[in-house]
C-alpha cells in the first residue's frame, strides 16, 4: 500500500506520453533561460545561496527523507509504524497550534498599544525556532554525545536513527530516541513544537518593553543552545535521565526551562513604566482583550491533548493515551476551579485572568507526572497548581518582578511543582500505570519515601541553574551589544508604533491612559489588587 | 510495541545506575523534609485532603488506569484497539474545542459590558462539568441500573467494563457501552465532552443577567444529575433505548436537553432590561463582536466533525466515519444557506447572525440521523433546520422569551427536529447504511410509516418533560436560596464590573448605550427587527 | 469489528421489545398526522422538494453510502482502509478549518466598517462550495471524461469508484482517483475542502467594494465549473496530468487558480475609493484587527498540515506524511523570516502583515513540491517565496490592482513559484523521496535540465489562461446582469450597514476616517508605504 502513498494524482497514461502539452512545453522551454538571464543580478546572487543550503543539508536529506517502499500488502508492522506516525504528527500539529494559544493569551493580557508587537513576537518565534532547532538545536539535544549535549550529528537533522520505522542497517546517531518507532522527520517535528513552546513562554514575561530584535535573537539562542542542553540532560541520553530523573512531557524540560528564561528576562528588563508606585505597591495595567485571552487559554488546553498524550510517541493499545488525556483534563479542571475560588476569596471577585492562569497551571503541573499518576492524584496536583499560581502572581509582584501575563507563575512555579509531584504521587513500577517496569520510583504518598522526590528536586534545580546562568549571559550580552529595552517615550506611546510602524486596531477610538473609558469613567474598573496579572 | 509506549524518554543506563546526580540527590534529599516542616500549616492542612481524594478514587484508579502490557509484536487486535482509541480521543479533543466555539459565539453575540462574564462562564463550565461528571454524572449515565439511572458504579469512574479493549475477565458494570472497544478512560473522556456541551448551551440563553455563582451551581446540577438521567434512558441501557428510540450523536440527548434547560432558565430569569417595549415589541440589542462570533461558528462546525463521526466510537473500515462527515457537512451547508435566504426574504437583508445560527441549526438537526440517512436527506434536513431557526427566533421573541444568542432556537428547536427526522428519513435496516441490521426502522419517506416517527416524538418529549421539571426545580431552588438575577443597577452597568471587577476591552472608548457610535450616530445601524437574535 | 461501528448505543434488549414507551408511542402516533394537516401549506410545499432532492440523489446514495460489513475479526486490509480513512477525514477537517483562518485573516486586514460583510462572505462561501461541488463540481473534476472535464458521472456524487476500499465488482467511474484506498465519501470530502479554499482566496481580493450577491454567485460558478476544469486537467485524468505536469497538493490547482480568479475580480472591480491618489501613489488603508489576522495566519498554518501531508490520501509507512510535514513547516518558517527582513530593509520596520503574508507565501510555494524535495530545498523555496510576496505587493500597487489583503501576491505569485520550483528542486525518480518511480523528473538543480521546469511553466500558464478567461466571463456577466460594485455612498459608510444592516462592533466608538485615533492623532500611525497590504 505504501507504494500508492507517494503516487498521488497518477495518470492513466504513462509519464513518457505527454501528448497535447509537449508542443507548448517545448516552446516555453527556451523562455526560462532568457528570463533567468534578464533577471541575472538577483538570480545569480541566489545561486550561491541555493548551492550552500543544498550542500550543507544534503547528507542529512539523503538519510532523513527516505520513505521506504515495500510490498503492496500491508503488514502489521507497517501498519503499526503508520499508525504511530499519524499519532505523532497529529499530536505535533496540536502542539504547534499552541502558538496561536500563547499569541492570543499574551496579546489579550497586554495593552492594545503593544498588541502588534506581541503578535509579531509570538508569530515569528516559531519560525525562528524552526530554523534554530533544525540548524543546531535538535542535534545538540538528541544526537549521541556527552552528559550535557549531543555531538554525533550537531547540524541540520543529519544522520539516521536505528528505530524500527526506518530499519537502518547501519548504526544510528540518535540512540536516546531510537525507542520511538516513527520516522526521524516525525520525531524532529514533534520535538520542534516542544522547543517552540519554551521560547514562546518568554514572550509574555518580557512583553510591553523589550526591543523586537532582542527577543528574536534571544529566541534563537534559547532554542538553538540553552534548551537543547537541559533537554539532552533529561531526554537525550544525558546526566539527569541516567540519574533516574523523570519528566514525562516536560514540566521541567519545557515549562520550567522557559519559565527560568522568562524570569531572568523580566528581572533584567525591569518593570514596565507605571507598574509600581514609589512605595512598591503595584498598579493594575489591565489587558485589552479578554475575549482573545480566553480563546488563547482554550487553544492551549486543546494543544495539551497533543502535548501530554502525544509524548507517548506511539499508540500501543491506546490505554496510555486515554489515561493521559484523562489525567491532563482533570488537572486542568481542578486548577481552573481552585484558582477561581482562591482569587475569589483573596480578591473578592472571581477574576477571569486567574481562572485562565489556573487552568494553565494545572496543565503545566500535570505535564511531568501525567502518565504515572491516577486520576485522583491528578485532581490534587491540579488543585494545588491552581492555588499556587494565584499566590505566585502576588509573590512576584511583591518582589517587583513585572511579568505582564503571569508566565513565570504559570510555567516556572508549576513546572517545578509538577516535577516534584512525580516524587509524591507516582504509583511506582509495581503499579498498573507502568509498562515494562520503567518509570519513576513510587512517590512519597505511595510508600516510596522521598528518594524520587529528592531526585526530582535536584534535577529540576540543576536544570534551573543552567538555564538561569545561560539566560543571564544571553540577556546581558544583548544588553551590552544593542540595549534590550525600548526608550521610555516609545514605551509610553506603545511599541506598535515604535517598533512596527502600525497599530493593531485602526478605526477604533482608544483611551490614551489605558484606563477604563466611556460610561465607566466615574467608577473603578480595575481590581487594583496586587494579584492581578494584567 | 505497547511495551515501548510508556517507556518514554528512556536512558541508555538502567535506572539503578544514577552516577553523577546521586551526590546532589542525596544532599537534597534532606531538604524537602525541612521545607515541609517550615511550611507546615499549609502542608499539614493539605494532607487530609490528599488522603481523602486518593482514598475515594483509589478503587476506581486501580481498575480504570490499567494499560495492558503485551508482547512487542503488534497483533491486528491490538492495532484495532489502538486505532479506535486514537479516533475516540481525537474526536473527543475536537468536541472539547467546541467550548471555544461556544465561548466566542456567545460572547460575540452579547454586549461588550458583559463579555468577561460570558467568557468566565464558558471557560469554567467545562472545568465544572469535568468535576461533576467524574464525581457522579458518568456513573449515573452509563453504569448498570434501572430504566432511569445507573446504580452499579455511581462515583469516580470506578469499576470496569468488559469491552474487548480492557479484556477484563470479571464482570463489568458498564454493559450498555461495552460494545465500544476502547479503554474506559477514552469512553469517559468522549462522553464528558458531550456532557460539557449540554451545559454550555445554557450559558448563552441566560446571558447578560444571571449571577455567576448560580450559573456555576446550575451547571454542576445539570451535568451531575439531570443530563445523566435522560442520557441513561437513551444511551445507558435505560427506558428509551430499550423502546427503540434512536439518537445517533445526541440531537435529543445533548442539544434538546441543553435547550430545554436553557429555555427554562431564560423564562424564569425574565428578559433583559430594555429588550421589550411596553407594547411587547422587541428591541435589538446588538452583539459587540461579530468577528469572534463567526470564528465561534466555524470552531463549532469543526468540532462537529468529532461530535458526529466520533460517535461511532470505532473506525471499522472507515465507511461510517466518511459517510457521517459527508452528511454532517451537507446539512450544515444547507442550513446556513437556507437561513440566510429566509432571513433575507423576511428581514430584507442577509443577516450574518442568521447565517451563523442556520449553520448550527443544520448541524444540530443532522446529529441524530447522521448515520442512517443519505446525503440527499441530509440536505433536506439541514435546509428545514435553517428555515426553522429563523422562524423560531421570531417566535421566542413574540412570547417574550429573551434568549440573547438564540440558543433555544438552535439547540432545542432543531434538536427536536433532528430527532423527528430520524422517523422521516431513516433508510431502515434493509438500507445500505446499516451495519448488522441495527438502527431505527425505515422512516416515513422510506416506506416505514409513522412508527419510528412516533417513537422519536414520544421519546424526545419524555426527555423534554424530565429535563424541564428538573431544570425548573433547580432554577427555583437557586432563586429561593440566593436569587439568580443581578440587580438592575449591575445589569445596566454590565456584569463585568459587577460580578468580576474587570472589563473585557480596557483602553477602548465605549458607548454607554450600546447603540451604534461615531460616524453612525445619525443613521440606524441596528436591524431593529424582531428576528435579530442579538 | 466493523460490525460494531454502526451499532452505536445498542440496548440490552432487542429492538422488538419496547416495553414502557410503547403506550406513549402509540398515543403520540396519531398526533403528528394532525399536526401535519394543520401545518399543511408549509408542509405540502415541502413534499415536492423532498421528493425531488431524494430522487435526484438517490442513485448516488445507494452507491456512495455503502459501508461494507464484514467479519468481526479485523484483517490488515481492513485496518489499512480504516487507518487511511481516518487520516483523510482528519486531514480534511484541518483543511476545513482554514475557512476560519481565511475569515480571520481577511477580516482583520480590512476596515471595521466592512467586517460583517467579509465575515459573511467567508462563512457562506464554504456552504455554497459544498452545494456547488456536490451538485456538479466533483463530477466534472474526477469522473472519467475528456482531457478537460469529466462526463461519466457529472451530478451528485453518483456512481462508484473501484478502489480497494469499496471493493466494487463493477466498473467505477472515477478511474483517476481510484488509487486512493478510502471510501468515495472521504475522497469527496477531502477534495471539497480544497475546492472551498480556492473560492475563499477570491474573497480577500475583492473585499470592501463587491456586492454580497455577486460574490455568492461567482463562488458557485468558480467551484461548480471553473475550478473543476483545471482540476480535471491536472488531477482528474486530463490533459496536464497526462503530459507529465506535477502538482502534489495544489500550488497551481488550488492557489494559482484561486489567485487568477481573484486578480480578475480585483481588476474588474477597480480599486477602493481613496486607495490611490491622482498621481498614482497608494494610500495605506490599515486593517482594523491585527489580533484576528495573526490568529488567522496561525490557523492557516495549522490547516496546511492537513493540506499538504493529507494529499498523500493514505498513511503507508508514515514516512511521506512525516517528510511532508517537515518540508511544509520549514518553508513556512523561512518564508516568514524572509518576508520580515525584506520588509524591514525596504520599509524600515518589521511589518506584521508582511510576516503573516511571508509565512503564507512559503506555505503556498511548498504546496506543489512538498513531497519531492529535501528539507534544504524547502528552506530555499520558502525563503524565495517570502521575498517574492513583499515585492509582489509593491508591484500590484504600482499597476493599481487594489487587493486589500494581498491575496494575489500570496496565492497567485507563490502558486506560480511553487509550481515552477518542482522543476528546479525535484530530486527525480532516482531520489529517495519517490515511491515506485513515480513523480516529476529531476529538476534543474538535481541534474535534470529544464524539461520538467518547462512542463511546469506551460502547465500552470495554461491553467491560468483558462481560469482568467472563465473568470473574466463570469465577472462581466455578473456586472452586466446586476452590477458587481456597491455604490460609492455605501462604500464610504461601509458595506456592513449597506449590505447587511448591522455592524460588527456595536458599543465601541469608531473613527469615521479609519485613520488612527485618540492619543495618536498627532503622530503618523500608518506606514504610508506602497507595500503595505492593509
């Protein structure tokens, strides 16, 4: 059957027979040459570039792009690889869509005068992540190497793995991920969308005051260099994976890592103008579009059904996928409800932005343990995540870390919590949630003591240390080279005009102060509370 | 292969070998204990809670969460279960995304001063539905019991089924859904997203005047108690399923049920201030954001490709899925076009909100018959649905039921119509659309007389009666306990400030009246027609 | 297992046993008849319509809707067909969602006074496409016929194919697409969403001045008649497919075809009022909502993972799907980055609308070659696409073709480029990217000379010629019959009031001029550059 797959749009006559168009084709065959010559300045400039990229990525291409062509009759092995590939690609597509979720969430939580800037950042960041991860990130993260990074195939997705799907006879260079029985291109795509997620977390925390070019360069450095190092340590055959540190879908590898980079960015940039008063009390700077922010939250929730269940990277008998979808959803639900009631009791009103961040907190927290805990444990993990996020928003405001969208409270704090939760709630290798006896030791509440908890704590802190150091170096280097913050004047007018020369909502009358307007001018419309992430 | 699925992120060294981090781990192993003690007030309060939830859901967890681990070689049986699970989970994910569709649709159709409130309702409703359906709804609906509700496993997804996927040797407690060959967690997830849909239908009809807390409580009651009863009667082995009542994907079970609850809510709350004049004529209260409303419609259309084809709960040879995708899409198309032209001829203009509601009407109507009717019949069912929804909007306005988004016209009226359409257009067991001779009798237009039509009519009215009675009890109980409607003052200012202390669109200048503004002040910009659902 | 698929919601008692409800059913059985009689004017008008549609589509229905029912035990052949069908339907669903992408993109890029009109167009266009393609488009495109269109089964998806999935013993009428091993309904659904895409491309180019009814009629003509002709020539067994012209997923068949139709529409309508000054210089007319435009771009990017990988119409061993997802994503990334930097260097700022159009340009360009080129070639194809789209926007402004959203620059220019890129970068039948030796000859940069390039050029120009002629006829016929452009007065006030009697954003204060407002009144907020597609 695979014979047919690439035959797409076949014809009833053989290729050689091209009656009818052959005259036209011959006639036009001469024209392109003339065209090329007439356009030669541009074209001839392109040719070296074409040659370069083709050359650099050619070895890679031969190995990576080889669809195997077998007999027409489908075998169960071929069906298994096809089914697993379908799942990995579709799960990757769901995770890809989280870019839209982050984009809408972060834009909605910020002010309209900076909307174009945030949209631009969140749109281009996945394009940049693709380039950086294809160029070097993937190779550092997954190719064989030392305990900290891969060295066997650093560039352009080169080399081969030795997984069942490709059936390469020769030795592969991606030992740590050879267990997944899908083509290398599928593994790369799935890991790429994860890397892109880490970068997009940073966008929100540094919003409304960072220069566009600095964010672009930091994203390239994060996805190309920093993220792959901690990723290699945990998932790529490095130090932490070998030490028994377990993170199923990335509470640490993706979320805490993105969160640490975001925290350093927000700290080094300093707070937005007008965020904190002389006495240290914060002012609410309300987001401009709660509709798209809520949409963003629901798109992220959707994407998490790819993020967590997809991290199986195979379908098996479906039980793992179904179980993980269940734990993921339960944690999100309890996180959202817990944050709503926590905010309600602390702030007096059920704050929508807290409901949103509570759902995301539950999702981030369940990401590491989703495969190894029961539905009941998922409820508790999500519930605690929802409480933590509300407290964390207040905490960061007290230490004057200005994170306009609450990214550190969601991704860093709950990335840590979720990683630790493995050490508390994992059922352990004797439990029914494990395949083949692999996975974390039993957690504290399942009679395993604090061993796994300790490993989780040590592992996530080590990752945090590495990312904090690297991020700090990156941010300060960018600051020294070109400055990372826009001018105060540009910040007041808005980055949309300053950085991009356009505004997001032409034709609508805005209020310069960003304060509530129209009928509301006499009543307070901002909660004015320290915990408001807007 | 299933052996690999849970192995995720394996390492090249065995677990026991944790060189490198072991020193760090040991060092940190002590710290958590100290941390716990220092945080003890919070932590120690958590421990009983943890114990309680783990205890309550522990029996459930053992049974439900058991991924079977078999040999490495894939068998066709294992592949079948994996493929079916993939389909059910992905279809469930599409239906989950309908929460975003409802959220954008309903928010866009209401006024901006209530946007945060509607967004909050539509976001938290799925979280609440998850909790209620996990706690009790699923057990009432699908566990074995009497003709009206399940009694064998009422709480926390406990017990086991005896479907091929889990291969439980002992007797299961979910006989009515044991035909579906996927893990219990997948069945639960798919049914949960349906239950959430019923609750979200209510949100639109009661918008712009209901207290937030009442909507939350009503949702818990609906998803936890009322929806499972009629659901058990039709799909869970109860009275109506046994009587030959057929509803493939829920025109009655989900949409009419949600619609009846919505109707009672809208009636008991009364119309919004300013909706009706002294003489009974309605005023248009235009929605504030047709862009997100249209987006919502398209997200719902997308989700319906999970809703209807996914209700196969298995892939088979794919023909049922393909056929249902076809009938679903054709009904939506004819519904949208029919409503557009009906509105055009009645109101003089092609009203966008009618196109939107017409598409949804076609989708709701085809939901019950989608598997058992031809593409031609689907076109007629959708076309009539599109006409019905325009007439229904006018009808409800005439009887002064103020439904801001037209939820009852879409979901109740067309839920009824779609259920009856089974009795008119079903091809019958001799037709080629049936597997194994199961399904409704031939409908009126296929020579089956009015027998099936009568059963459909009786069944849907019985469900309507039960839901109407239960909803009325719930609404009046809430009204007696705490009042269900916000004050007139809060309603005029908007529920966003009153209920949530924030506004949706900070930084934009609004018009207090909600009337057209700016350049339009001298011309009428509302259709001012009775049929406008805004 | 397929036996179970349609059994949905079975009961524990046999159908014949309908205790409990039988009394109610009998009682109600009489009522419908009375109801029908009382409603007779409407009902009796419906009955001939019902009869007509059922009659016309009945032959079709018998053949198309036949789910085969086989033994319970799954075979690998049955699993293969199920898996492939799942993939084709899910890929089609992703492409369907591109309607939301185009809707948000085009609406966001236009002014708020025309938002309802563009939303209405982009919502109803898929409904109309469904009707037109079901009625005649599919039959013209894929049924057996002459080199230009199908004649064997022109209407209502009638007849049968002879693909492995349906296993029809008798001769099918869809030879050109019989290679795809999925049910006919799945093939139709997948091709329908492609046809809908072509129609929606036109919407953007003719926005802000076309009459609603004319757009509707043109869409019916395009999807029902013009698109199927060029489609038959390339994919349906016609002239160009037989001549060795290759277009994997539709750079020409969908995008250039839609682009030519759009170009003719924009040219014949003429520019919007105020777009060009007396001296020919263009004025920027900024879009009103960059948030939804960016969301639209990301939804389109998402949908392309169905568009390109889905065009395999089968899973095989997954390698083709994974490879195509990779090339598609890389081209999008390089297109977005290239357009951003091109705009930055030419216009002085990184224009968000150029990033958006650059991503789309990369996606359109990789559509034809995605299966036959390496990842490195995909990067170059995307990069050139991103540069081309910025230059094209400027070019069309210089020749005073007013395309408000840049649809021709994206879809026509890059549809051409992508088609030609096959002739430059295809690895050729000896390459590892080919199954079974089928596909284009090696391209220029792979030692194949200019043969394939010539065929590609000739083929795409022939398609362009046919579509240009047909579109011109359609547009002028509509113009002659009823006029295609709204009055100048209506255009100034906005089409929302004129065509639809409603506005998109009630309750917000707008600025009549569409110029920047509020705090920005003293500073220039539009880029004011020729290249700005807003």
